[in-house]
C-alpha cells in the first residue's frame, strides 16, 4: 500500500497549535511519514516545549518522522558557534521568546517585559541556554527530503544555469533554508515542492488554486505548495496529507 505523507508548516514556538493538528491526524501506520518543514523556534512563547515534543515524537508514533532544518534553527546554530547579533537582536525575529521559554517559561510573551534584560541579551548573543542535546539535534537536521509524492524544503529551490536545481545539486545547502525569490514562486516547474518560510499572505494570491478567496490559507500552485500560515505571528498551523491533499489546520 502506498504510504501517506503528512507535511507540517512553520510552528514557531506554538505548542498548542502543534498539538491541535497532531490530534486531528488519522491513525498512523508504519508506512506513513511525518515531515516537518522547519522553524520550530522563535516568535511563539513555547519553543522549548515544541522541541521536546518533536524530539520525543519518533518514539511515540509508528510513522517515519523527518525534521528539516529551518532558517531559524540554522541561525541559532550559527549563534551557538560564532554569534550572530544581526539575527537574534531584532525583535521581529522573535528570538527573545525562545530565550524566555528556556529560562523562565512565560505563559505568554506579552506578560514579560518588552525589553531584554542584560542576562537575556547575553543568552541571545551566545545561545548558551540551549542544552547540548538540542544543539546536536538541530545540527543533525537535514535541509531537504524527497519521496514519491514531493520534494520538501524549508524555503525553496535555487536556480542554476539551466533551471532550478534539485536539492541534491544545491551549491550551498543552507540556501534551501533561506532562499526567498519571486522567481521560484512564479517560474518553478517540475516535481511538486512543499515549502514554508514565506508567509502565505506574501505569496501571489492569483497563482493559488486553493481557496483563493482566503489569503491566509495554504498556497497551492501547479508545482508548489506553501505551508507557512503564520503560526507564531497570530496565524495558525497547517499540515497537508499527500497524495490525498487533505488539509489539517489548528484554527
């Protein structure tokens, strides 16, 4: 029997949205696969709990589990290795929420002071609050996955001299977690690609054939599906089941 694949968009520290979608899935079997497209941390208030849930998941389901590296995981790895203030300090990136989830478990980010304390600034600059096992887990995350249904990446594909490159041909693998080009969205043709990273509200609605009247919903063109429906920034989490194209949402 052909296996099913359930692909999940960006979670961004929202444990309740993750649990809501997981609870909506049908019973899973050994030939099923769960693919998470990355960006598990930052912005939402419960990054620590999201990581713990995902790291425990392989032992709790008969399905195969695949966890891809998002740009936020890739960024924190750079922070832990050499520092990257340009990424962690801007409030819009939501990195302070991750520090607080590991250091004092706030109920909501808005209940905490808006300004980082000196200690929190130090944690942001170094990433020293991450336990070694989490850093090792993030470091082992692959940048892409492929099965009979689709290619899965966090951000998108890179264009080469003769067209878009298969992930295995990427010149720099981290590009798969960071790239954001209108060229890919508008001009990619080939095996279906599932991606997150770019909020669906920023994708061209005229190209989506899935509920085009709802710009917050998942984005689907002939060759690609965007699954970042704003979890962590007031939106919700979306997963899609292939090949049946059944959609599961946390809203």
